[in-house]
C-alpha cells in the first residue's frame, strides 16, 4: 500500500464522486474547517497503481502534537474490502500522518474497525437514493408522510429558494443555535455554515415556506441536509414535508444521486427519526470513532 497526499481539488472530487462521498470527505468541508482554525489534508491510498481508499483528515495542534481525525473516513472505493485490505489501508494512512493522536470513524462497519474498541456510540445515518423517478419516489413515501405532503400542497403555500448570503443566513443560524441548546443535541456549529458559504457559496441551497426553512449543502453527486427549523404556522401545514419534497425535485435536476438526511436517534428524537425514515430513506449504522 502507498499513501499519497492529494492537493488538486478536481482529482479529489472525481474520486469522491465515484462513491457519492459524504460531506465530511468533500473538498469544501476541509476548506471550511480551515476557516475555523483546523488544518485539512487529503490522502489517497493505492494498491500498486489502483486507488482503493481516500481520507480527508482534519488536524489541530495540542501540546506539541497533532490530533488527526478522519470523519467518515477512510472511505473505500470498493464496496466490500476484506479485513486484510482494510487493515493495510489504515496502517498506511496512519504512517502518513504526523505524530499525535490519530482517530477515524469509517463510513461503514468494516471487518477490522468493527473489532476495534469504539470510543463513541456508533452513529446511525439516513440516506435517500435520488436515482429513481419522482413518481417512484412518491410511491415509496410512507402513507402518513405522503398524506402530510398532500395537505401541505393543498395549503397554497409555495417553497421559496433564497440566496444564502451571510446576512440572509444569520437569522436562520441563530434559530438553529437556540434549537440545539433547547433540545440538547449537538451538530455542526451553525457558524460552520458561514464558513461553507465563504469557501463555496454556490453549494448552499436554502428553502423557506412561511416560518419554516431547511438548508442543504450540495457536494458533487451527493448532498446533505444541514439544518432546519419550523414555527407554529409551518408545523400546522406540514411545511417541512413540502420543503423537503421540493428540495428533492430540485436536487435531482442538479444531478444529485444521494441525499444524506443526517443522523437519527430513535430514543431521544423519535419524531425526527420517523420524519426522515418515512421518506423512503435507508438507515445505516456507521463505525464508531476509534484509534487508527
């Protein structure tokens, strides 16, 4: 195995697109992380001349050493690597990183990482395949979700796409910050959306209906639901169903193949989990954070 550092955005994104890479393994994520005081380096692991895995690693210095973290990485370019290949890839990546604490949270439950001591509970993510036709996707909606969408469509409300400038984003980000504190959950800090807007303003998709909004990040062949909020008027007419369905239609037109709806917690936030799963999306348990 040989690990090479990649400094060309086009080369990185072409490889990332082959597996519809998640946001944390995209070039723009690393550039945004730099805006908030982290370093980002990108590596591709080769078996002879064949690329078999990639890993964007975020770093920050502490007490004379580096803390290196590969979020949802390494990301394998083959669907089912065996334990020996997975172990060799991790060993090669680890050797390429500077001295310090080296952590990873691979994108799937791989044979080797599954056997490692997990430092965090394994997260569960929900992903929606956007490749089927819209009619097939609508048929795949859970009946209750589809009925809620019909109610929203009959309300006469229209989804508006807003230009996500910093001044437009800030009120929505303040709502998200308040919501995180009120509901006691942790996500990316709202300020990270401003960093993303700074490095890749064309990647943000902000949709609004009355007092409800949802923000999505477009990254190559995939996209991620970032934050959302609804007030009493939007809740009464199922505004989030309407916004998400409109976002799905528009993202499909932009060539997006997979929409990452984020993590779910069926115990602490069962309503949100049901909302995401009833879209026809698939839940997937990832590997926990572990030492490389």
